[in-house]
C-alpha cells in the first residue's frame, strides 16, 4: 500500500498509548458534544471547545494571536509541543481545531487516526481526571488567513477562473438544495438551498472507513480525482460553517499532499444567505 | 451550583435518564430537533383530565449530553405543573437550571426540550380548538 503524502500527521492509537506520559506530547480532545470529555477522556488529554476556545465571542471569526497564545500557554503547550488532536464524529472537530492551529502556524499538529471512537472501541484507558500543566510561554505569529483559509470574495473569483476546484463536502440533499441541513438534522435558517456554482459534491465522511480511520491513499485518490479534484488545481472546500470541510482540507492537504487547498469557513451559512451571490440548485419541487 | 457540580448534575441525568421512553396514552407527541448539533428529542405529554396541568412527560431522543440531560431534567421539573406556568418558563431559566457556566455555549441544545414542550402544548391547544369547532 502506498503511503500518505505526509504520514507524520497521523498517529495510531498504539502510538498515543505509548506516549501518554511524554512531556512533549499534548493530547487535545475536540468534540461536538460539549460534555463528552467530562464523561471520560484519554489520560492526560485536555479539552478544547470549538465555540468557547477557538471562536471569537462576538465577531464571526477565530481568536486572535494574543488569545491563541494565551490558550496555548494556559494548556501547557509550547511552540515545539507535539499536539495530537482526537475527537468524536470521525475526528470532524479535531481536524477543525488542527486547521485553526495551522492558521497560527503551530508546527507539529497531528490527528489520532480513528479518533475517540477507535480508542473506546479498543477498550483503552479512560479517565475523568482533568489534568493541569505548568503555564508555558507561547509565541505565535499573526494569524495567516491567506494560505489555508478562503473568504467569500475569493470564492466568487474562484468560480470564474480556470484551474480551480470547489468541493462541497455536505450531503447530497444539501448539495442539491433539497435540504439546508444534514439528513436527520432539523432545518436551519439558511435562506436558499443549493450549492456554489462549479462545486462538485464529495461528502466528507466518504474519506473514512467504518472504524473511523482514514481510507487508504489509493481509495482517497480515486474518490477525489474521480470527480476532477486533482493536485494540480487550486482547491477550496466548504460545507455549512467550515467544520466538515476542514476534514476534507486535512485529507487533501496532508494525506494526499495537494499543494493548494483552502477551507472556506463562511461556507453555506454565508453563501446561501449572501446578497447577490449566485447559486446552483438541482433539486426542483 | 459551581461548574463542576453542574457538569456532574448533567452527566448524572445523561447516564440515568428519568422518564425515558415512549408513552402509549400520551395526549400529545411532539418531535423536536436542533440545528447545527444533531440533537433530537420526542416528548410525550399526558395532561390531567381538565387539560390545564401536565400530568407526566416522557422523552426519547438522541444527541449530545446536554440536550439529553436537559430533556430528562425537564420531565421532572414540569410534572404536575399548570400549563400557564410552563408558558411562563423562560429559556434563560432553563439555562440557569442546567448551569449557565457550562451550557451557555450550547444554548440550543440546552433549550431544545423546553422548546419542544412549549410546541407540544401549543399543538394540544390547537387540537382542542379544532375539536371544539368541529363539534359546534
């Protein structure tokens, strides 16, 4: 089997079990379920919540450099700490947190393959004990919104230029415009259903196997290249608020090694409500 | 209730849900769901004979810890309450009951069950009006 383009960004549960007491490794649990960590977590893991810790409380944006430095310092993370993210929902929120860490250039950030599901399924140790770590000094650069993040106007330009690929990672019903939410999820307040023109639909969870680990490089390549999302293109992924698409961003950038991939975190909640923004809708009723 | 007490309160209800399951003789059944979180609850409401008090509420649901714990807590809170008191129940009251410091970042999860209960009562009243009109 061929290797992933950057195999170092994935660690297996065995590796994590062997590094539970490694002072240079910090385990970070990121879940959709706010209290899952409190029900039990991997010994030594801290919790980072995508709302409370990563989002600005007022502006729809992420924390700024000072806030990120404070978050790192208070959790005992140094610039050279190896940060291992894991979480529920196939690591969906773990990849989101990793993406935010990369906006601030944290060098060594990795994902535990299979996430919380695999760790629990293997019957590994869990605890309710919340660890505390000595305060560190963390120096972050200003947040880099240019390299791996896309904004609405850039997406608008993107759909009119050749050599780009736009990946809508939501479900087929969201893509077609039949729904503005995930199957089994209630309706939400997006004014229009559909997708951004030129986008192809590759639901994010197609990148993982039943045991929540990532599919093989060959399978992933076939999945994305089969729909024209090839490494030579400038790729933007999006979903509803940029969380599911951070998972696809991670797959394309690190597992397949695409050089130019950005995540459009405004996603459908911005585009579907945006004044003057074109959409395509394939569901007609 | 401090933060840790609130967490323990919620986890205890999540792990040992009260009034959990369908109710065959419910007067009204109301599904509810939460955008962006994937939580769903269905409430089964039984009223007293006069139709002005809650006799009993049960729930079924799936989703995050807060949404399911809140549903369990709510079923205990409203047992025997007059409908007028439920009308007066504020979403902020529910957040305070659950522990504001813990649940304030997930307000929709925290208030899903209460919103669904209010919708159930509204449905019951509408059904009563329709029934009265049909008879007159």
